[in-house]
């Protein structure tokens, strides 16, 4: 039997630990990832602001995999063949599998006509180097008023203030800030952003671009040194191109057991999947971590012809959004607070998480 874990995302990290605790006999297990390191997005804002070092935010996948008896392959999967149960990789290697699991995250797709002016931060191993260059540019412009856009724009602002650069970061958002939160929370976030020196263009979007300027839908023109495009998640093309079951956007469609619809030997977790029963579930690290709890159990149950457990998402989850200067916005259900304590809690949760994978 050959089990292949594709991508070193949250759920597969947990699988690697589960395998270490209870090794399987007579199985070849592979982990495929385009980079030896997995970078933890929960700490991207702190890294951007200069609060964490590169080693604080990354996990050595090769070391972890080999310590658990897996074979690590530094490559990317580009296609899945269902007829002969084989994965094809970017380097042209063919890897046969009995069971395959995908935890490959998501991409961010800016309009193709602006491609030359966008900073490419995905796959996530690109983030650290790209953001280090970007926080120093003359005119930083971030696009996207969701959690990641706000966090990174505020982190760049904090870093620039602390390092003697002009605090001239602009955030463009077609919606209000944090569109899926309450109006009260959006308003509070706006106040925090303005107080911290972020220039906001809410209810506006990028209409045109050239090498030096952005023209917005509302007719405003502003200089840019390329754009950090942090709008919602997009799928990779693998699933659609391989004719695997997908939602209308191209994310792998899975049952509550995390098995692909009609293909029980294919599993998936994290951003790269859509749950058939919960299609609206947001794609974030919180659900990726929750799915991790049952992924390896379900893979082994499937191999042993046992019944797989089902995933049911919690209604509310704790959201901690770093706002710079060691402050964070905490949201849980209808409760919202913004202070240093929330950042301390975020720091504790994130550093505890990383400790498990050293
Ligand atoms: C700037 C930013 C900040 C964010 N901050 C937060 C936050 O604070 N909290 C939060 O909950 N969420 C945050 N998110 C969202 C979060 O990053 C994702 O929801 C989360 O990482 C999804 O986890 P995952 O396990 O699905 O995949 P990921 O963590 O993205 O890991 C996927 C892995 O698969 C690899 N891979 C990709 N394609 C292939 C392939 N073809 N073959 C093999 N391997 C492949 C990638 O290199 C990567 O190592 C943030 C996102 C961004 C962009």
C-alpha cells in the first residue's frame, strides 16, 4: 500500500505527528511539498512587523516527515490520473498511490491583466522573502479588506513607523472592512486602521493599472510600487484539470468524512476542499486545524475497511486579528475587543502551535 500526502498544510502536519505516535506497518507513506519548509500563516503578520524571525514561523517538513518514517519529496503535484491511480509532478515524476490526501491550501488570483504588477506570495513558502522586500517599497498598496489584507497592511505600517520609513500604506477594499463581521466590528476596525495611520479606500476597487499608478473605479489615482493582492482564496487548477469532483470554483468537493465525492481513496482538508454539506464554510486555518483532528484516523479507518468519522464545524470560532504594535482584535460570536491582551493570547496560541512541530 502506498499513501501519499500532497502538501504540508495544517492537516498533514497533524497526520505526520499521528503517524509518529502510532506507526503503520507495511505502508509506504510519502509527503510531497514544493519546499522543504511550511510557513505558518497565523504568524505572517508578526513576521511582517518584525516581531518573529524566519525560523519562528516555519516548520521543517523534511525533518518532520523523516522522523516519522515518511519519505519526503520536494516537488509539486500537477495532475491526478484516476485510471492508473498515479500522481504526476512538476518534475515529470509519476507516483502511484493506493490512497492520496490533499492539503495544498489555496492561491490568490488577481486579475490576469494586472499580473505583472502583483506581488506573488503563494505558495506560502514565497511569503517571507517577498514581504521583506515589499515592506520597504516606496508606495505600498494592499488590496483586500478581509482579515489577511487588514493584518498585513497594518503590520507593514507598524514596521515602517518603527524603521524610519514613511507610514504611507494604502488599503483598497471593494467592501467595508471585514465584510463578514458585524457593522459594529467593521466600524471599530476602520477606526483602529485610521488611528494607526493606514490610508483606507473602502467601497472602491482597482479599475486600471500601469507601471506607476493605480486608477480606481471611483476615479482616484494613486502611485504604487506593485500591489499586494490579498483578496479571497482561489483553487489550484489540479482538481478541475484532473476531472476530480469539484465545486463550481474548482475546489475539491468532499463528504463530511473528508473523502472526495464518489472516490473514497481520495481525501482532502483545509483550504483546497469544499465540504458538500457546508459549502459556505470560510477557508481559514481554524477549520484546517479542526479537520486535522480526524484526517489520519479516517485514512486508517478506510484502509481497515472501518467506518470513517464525520466532520462538523463549530458555529463560532475565536478570531484574533493582529493590528500592529502588539495589539489584536478579538472576535468570538458577538463579542469583540481590541487590546494588548488579545495579542498576547494570539502570540501564545501561535507559538504553542509551532512548538508541536519542532
Ligand atoms: C497573508 C495571510 C495571512 C493569513 N493569516 C491567517 C490567520 O492569522 N489565521 C487563519 O486562520 N488563517 C490565516 N490565513 C489563511 C490561512 O493561510 C489558510 O486558511 C490556511 O493556511 C489553510 O491551511 P491549509 O492547511 O489548507 O494550507 P496551507 O497552510 O496553505 O499549506 C498548503 C501547503 O501545500 C503546498 N502545496 C501547494 N500546492 C501544492 C502542490 N501542487 N503539490 C504539493 N504541495 C503543494 C504549499 O506549498 C503549502 O506548503 C492567512 C492567509 C494569508 C494569505
